[in-house]
């Protein structure tokens, strides 16, 4: 295969500046939200003493999970030796770092005492999976950084595979760790399952691939570079597989829960009479995040449509956020079962489904994290050579005679 | 499980405990008169660190606890300075709350106070990333408000909803009970009183004498004797957290 040229994007066009400005606005809004929350306390948010993790966690966990999945494209190239994906690898690494940084920023700014970040870094309780995650996240950034370096600096290219394997293993552990944050909460019946970690790994693949697809299509469209359809088609078929896998594991999760009597309450709530949570599950997670993208990825009618692929990817992202909302918030609003066989009432909402309405501050904080990820990628591709000059079919794969379809 | 806990769960009296009880009597004897002692054998001087000779516990007799009464809640608010929060109800701090139960088939009603159960195997301590949540040697579970970063993972992990997050600026409490926006707090078993040999405020306030405070490790204490003689219950015993708060009559 011939050697591909990579180059920075020019980044002087009006639309590039406009795009940065737009991200900047969301960044500013997120920053303002964080400052306001710190000043007035969490009183101004929708979070309360029943639902202690709210919208910021939905965004943060989504971004962190997606970060690990975004690295998948690079892993296919260097760990599984598929040379087709090689030119796509640098962007994959950049995206992984960007998403993780965005997610971590949201997580930290949502702390009750974000000013004590230094405490979080110096006092460790090694029994805590949360503390382990802090190490896993920072380590991930370092490992991917090295991996990118090996990949992008020609004289180190020989080490790319080793670095790739390290990054690949690290990301599996990282997602397992993130899933385990919930898996360890034995007191809450929605989370108390060994399926949490594998579910998170599969979700990460779907979310990460979707975000990768949107990013690469946007980057090549906006810079006028050539992006062959074979790249899109391959990634799209990956996306389809991952989305199907998510649906499958979600089905397994709920079916096993239905088998366990103690979990019938949770299941009835999520699947049938949980109001907004039931709607988010069926409409958001299953239909928008699962069925529709599958149709767009697999149906003949959309086979040659780039737009359909972009829409499918965006749906996966929206569905993923809905899924996070159902897992994180839906898992908390249900009353903790302390007295089986009794009706429970108290002045502290025992025995009742808790209420939660996200505030604008939380929403902006979450979107601020997305903006950070967007900025890291947008600025990254301008200052370093992440993107191949051309990803035309002939450039990436000499065996491809003609594109699978027209753009 | 440590040897110590095993003995305690069996309610047996080891030689070490016996010896320690003797030592505690000696310490108690030199305490200044006028300090109320829950029982001489349990006292130790405030200068002494917490020790694992004790396992402080509470026994709540729900047969005595009156529906509608919340004297223990008021006493706790007064003692520890919470309850004046200006926020929405769901955001209010709740160190101790009254819970009313009604049995499905019989309609039998039970009322009881619920607070941190001071678990011997506390999940809040296990999950806390900074170690701000900790268990003293004598079994009291506390939050170090100077290290707590307000991540609220402990609240997610607690099966009893015993912890509260402070959502707004609060007046900093007394030196023995610092409070602060953005940190988590919960029942301390009135550790500042216990260390002086007094009972927790809720126990003192209960006119029905529904709560007994004492050392579960001291076989002579009232609580240890009642726990060994009558059927008592640990809430969510299935989780095997071995809480220090036990209930009678549910
Ligand atoms: S009751 Fe909750 S807060 Fe108290 S020790 Fe147990 S887990 Fe921790
Ligand atoms: S909120 Fe504070 S006490 Fe609770 S887990 Fe986080 S750091 Fe520990």
C-alpha cells in the first residue's frame, strides 16, 4: 500500500472560525453554569438527596464511555492488523482523548467541592473503584498520547503495535471500571448485576464508532478533502453490528432481571409504568438509538447515502444519552427496598418514586463537556497532522475498484 | 472477618474483652464526677483514642416508638445544627427521619427512626475515593468534611438512604460538628457526646425509652443482653453489612 500523506487542516475559512466560535459559546455557557453551581451550591440544580447524580453524570459517563469506543478504530488497525483502518487511526486516538477530557471536566465540575481536586488526587482509598477510575482515566490519556506519538512519528512507527496493544487493553479495563461504578452498588437493584461492565463495553463501541463517523465525515466535507465511500461503508457496517449487540445485551439484561423476583419492581418501572423513564427507554434508547439506526445502516434503500449514515450515527448518540439517563437517573428514582412486605412512608420520600427535573445549569454543564471535546478535536487537527490528505477509495485500498456507491 | 467481629456476632465474651472491661472500669473510676455515664464499664477518657474494644450500637424497640412522634429528630437537629436549610424538600438534609410502615396483609403499623446504621462493613467507606468516609475503631462511621470532595458516591452506595448532601451554604457548626456546602453528612451517633461518656441526643430525648445505646461488645451492657435474649433485626440483613443499629418488633 502506498504511503499516505497526512496534513494539518488549513483552518482559516470563515466556517472553521464560526464553528470554533459556536463551540466557544457552549464552552462559556458550561463554564458559567459550573461557576454558578459552585457559588450557590447544588441547590439550584434539579439534583437532590434522593437523586444525587443528575444530568452532568449522564453526559460525563456517556463521554467517558464513548472515549474508549472512539479508540476502537485505531485498535482495529494496530492490534488486529487491519491495514485498511491505519489511515483512520490518528483521528481515533485524538477523539478518544478529546471525549475523555470533556467527560472528566464535567465530572469534576459537578463535584460538591471541585476546588478540592487536589485532595482527590492525593488521598486515595484503594478499595474504591472510583479512586481506581481516577487513575484509569489519567493513565488512559497518557497511554493514548504515547500511542499517537508512536503512530505519528515515523521513526517510532515500529512500536505502534505495542503501544496499540497497551492502549487497547487499557481501554477495556477503563470501560469495565466505569461500568463497575454502577455494578458495585449492591443496594440498588437496577445496578446490582454482573452484566453492567460488559454492557458498558458494548455501548462504548457503538457510541464511539458513531461519533467517529460523524467527525470524519464532517472533517472531510468541511475541508473539501476526499473521503471515499468504502471508508464510510466499513465503519457503517461496524456501527450496525455494535448497535445490534447493544440491543441484544440490553434484552439479556432485562430478561435476566425478569427472572429474578426481587427485580420485578425495577423492571415494571423501566419497561411499563415508569412514565418518562419508560418513554426514554422504548422511544429513546430502543427505537431512536437502536431500531432506527439499524434500519439506516442495513436497509438497501440507504446503502449509498452518506446522509443516512450521519443521521444513523446521530441517532445512536441521542439514544445513548437516553440510555444513560435511564440507567443513571432511572436507577435512582426507585425507592430503596428496606422493608419487604410493608408499605413505607416518611417525610423523606421513602417508599415513593423520587422526582428529578434537570436544570439548565446541569444541561449547560453537560453540553460544555461536549464543547470541550469538540474544541480539542477541531484545534487538534489544525495544529497536528491527524488527517490523511485524501481518503479516496484508491488511496486507502488499492483493491477497491469503484466505490460501493456515490456520495 | 476478624476474630473480633466473630466474637461479637456470636455475642460471646472473650478473655480479651473481659480484661478490657476491667480496664475500662478503672478508667471510669477516675473520671470527674458529674459526667453522666451510660454505664461505668463503657466509659473512657476523651483523651483516649477510639478503641475496638467497643462496638457502639443502638437498639430500637419499635413496640415503644410512637407514630407521629419525632422528638428524636428534633433533638438531633438541635444537637447537630441541621434542619434550617432553605432549599426544596427533596434537597433538605436528613440525618435521622421517622419512617412509618404498614404491613401488607395484616395492616399492622410500625413507626421507627431511621439513620446511619453504622455498618461494620460499610459500603459508603468502601466506595469513597478519598477516604473521607471512615469507620472508627469503635464502629462509628463518620465523614471527614475536610477531605470530602462531594462526589456523592457514598450516597449511591448506602442502602439506607442515610446520607445527605449539603446543597447550600450552611452556618458552620460547632467545632465538634463542622458542616459545609458541597460535602456529605450523616448521623455521627453523637460521637462528641459518646466520647464524653454521654448518650446520643436522640436516645436522651425519647420519652418512651424506645432507644437503647451501648456497647455491643460488652456482655454486661443492656444492649448486648437484649440483643442476645430477644429477636432483633438488622435491616437488609441480606447485604451482610452487620449494622450497629438493630430493631425490635418489626
Ligand atoms: S448506614 Fe449507610 S452511611 Fe451508615 S455506615 Fe452503613 S452504608 Fe455507611
Ligand atoms: S461524597 Fe465525600 S464522603 Fe461521600 S464518597 Fe464522596 S468524598 Fe467520600
